[in-house]
C-alpha cells in the first residue's frame, strides 16, 4: 500500500461491506466456534473484549461460554470478562467487569459500557478489526485508542484480532507506529500467526 493510499476510504469501504454481508450469521457462528476452540488450553483468567458496533463480530457469547466452562472445571480462580471504558482525557481504555445482565450505560461515544463494576487487568485482549493484513497488522477506526492502551498496560496483554474474511487486505503496509497483534482469527480459522493452528 503506497503512502497515497487512502486509509479513510479503505476503512469506509470495509465497514460498508461488513454491514452488508449476506452470510453474516453463518460467518459469526463459524468465528464463535473458532474462538471457543482457540481458547481451550489458554491459561488466562481475565480476558478483555469489546461491545460490538458497526457490524462487528460479537465475541461475548463465546466468552460467556468460556467463563461457564471455567466454572464447570471448578478452577480456583474464577474466569472474568472485561469490557472497555474510555478515558476521555488520556484517550485510553480501562477494562471493567462484564457479565450477562450486568448494569450498562453509554459512554461518551454512545457505546454501552459496564456501570460501576470493578476494574480488571486482562492478560488476553480481543480487539475488533475493520481490516487486517499480513504480519498481524490491524486497521481500526483511526482513533488510536487500542495503540495507546497497549502502550500503557503492563504487562502488555496477548492481543488477538477478530474479523471476517472480507477484512483481509493483502497489500496492507503498516505505518511506523503500528504494533502487530499476537494473533488474528477470522471465520476461516487462525490467519496469524501463519502456519499455527
């Protein structure tokens, strides 16, 4: 992708495609299964995710099952799910406990967030992808929230992008400040790292 490539136009095209996917439900079901299988054997007990907007894949059903599976295993440390809460001053995200039926309120951007639940520090973070390319690089919405958040979290969580197959950009060239994700899953399986299942 050359420097004159218009990220804004690409982002808009991918968002429109995603909103009009004819087989969205089948793709979402496939990615739910892939995500659940991928989580088997992960040591994490606190996972950060996101509330889906603009046609994003919804990771919460698979995570709720992961949480319930942990309770069936009678794990000494209960599995927890965190959703992002925007810090408007620093333009970063913190993660607060979420569970089905938990009280929610809208943040400054109109996105639901947990209301008055405890802050969590995830060791694994599922990140929505508008698009993604070779090497684990992600095209987001352009706000930089995840990049700033990852720069501030210590230790840095393992990051996993989630997206549909139509979001793959084979000629995507990251900018100097872009950090690659540790893994990317789509409705066909694991697309990054290449060659690992």
